[in-house]
């Protein structure tokens, strides 16, 4: 009995140690990014890495002092939040139809949503560029918002469909017996139960739109229409890369995503799991 307890304690200790090692490996690049952003210029590229130094915010001043910095911030927030909201509105209607209604072509539509989610968007860059060019929509924030909306829509539909299918039909039917219309039953009964799914899909959509680089680089050449991922590339000069400013910019670029994740992570993690297996 004592030996069994000792083996279980040893196994638990080994697993905890392994978890700590893995966490240290995964978090070390993040630590190095933040620490480099706070190092004095002379301590950034030393032959021997410095773990102890006097912190300075001079690189943050360099990063935020570039021309059009607040335009990049505004554009990133506009396209990320706009794409997520558009995707949620459209996906709620589409996922409800796929989960609750029976109509001709339903299976084909489900397959098309899954294929759209699996397809790499980079292969469509040339097509999107030609469409935007012919429609005179290059260098347009609204156009890139629509492109990001199309990117996050398949995942949003697929995930919300699983959540809606998991809600018992009896709840909806009971509300309709009590006098609700189908829309009212959805708004009062089903919609409140979709909070985990809405949060997980919002988090995924926000991260996708916030981090996207290639499409906005090709579709929006004008600096006034670009977003924060392109701002990160501005610290490579003809004299080399300003690593202090680059790490400061990367740290500031990461903070909004971390805040959104921390705010939503409890419901979002459960939401992703539930949406993946139900329906």
C-alpha cells in the first residue's frame, strides 16, 4: 500500500516536473521578447546574453513614434472587430439553419463549409487581388474587413452549428408552445446558451484577423490602409534591424491578444472542445 502511494506520488511529481519544463520551453521566447524590449540599446546585441539589466522604455518610444502608428492601431481594431461581428451575425443564421432545418443541399453546404475551413487562403491571394482591383477596392479598409470576415466565417459556422445542435429541441418547442415565435424562441432560449460558442469563435476570429499579414500586404499597399502586422516590419533599416524597437512593437502587438484570451479563456477553451464534438 505504501509502495503504491509512493509510486503514485513519484509519477505525479514527474508529470509536474515535465509540465514545468514544457512551460519554460514554450514561454522562454515570450520572456526573451519582453526582456529584450526593456534592455538598453547596448545590451540588446551583446555576445553574452544579459539576464540582469536596468530596464528602459526607450524602445517603446521608438516603436510608437513611427509615422501613422495610431492609424495602424485603428485599422487593426476596425478590421478585427468588424470581421468578427460580421461573422457572428451571418454564422448565427447559417448555423441555425444547418443545425435545425432540413432542406435540399444541406449536406453539400455542410461539406462546402468544411472545405472552406480547410483551404489555405494564400492560394486565393491572386484572385482576391484581381477582384479588388477590378472593383476599385484596393487600399480599402472595408474590403480587407470583408476578406477577413470570409476567412473566419467557415470556422464560426462550423463551431456554432455544433452548439446549436447540442441544445435540446424540447426547449425551443416548449417556448413556442408558450407563445413564442421561432425567432423569439431562438433569441430567448437558444442564444443565451451559446455564450461559450460565441466567445470561442470570437477569440479565434479576432486572433486570425489581428495576426493576418500576407493579404493586407498585397491588397493594401498604401500605409494609411495598412494594419499593425505591417508596422512590425518598419524597424529593418539599411543599417540593420533595430531589435529593441522590433521586440517592443512585438510586445505591444501581443498584449491585446493576451488580454482577449485571458478575458475569454475559461469559456473559450470549453467552447472549442464542445463545439468540436457535438452536432
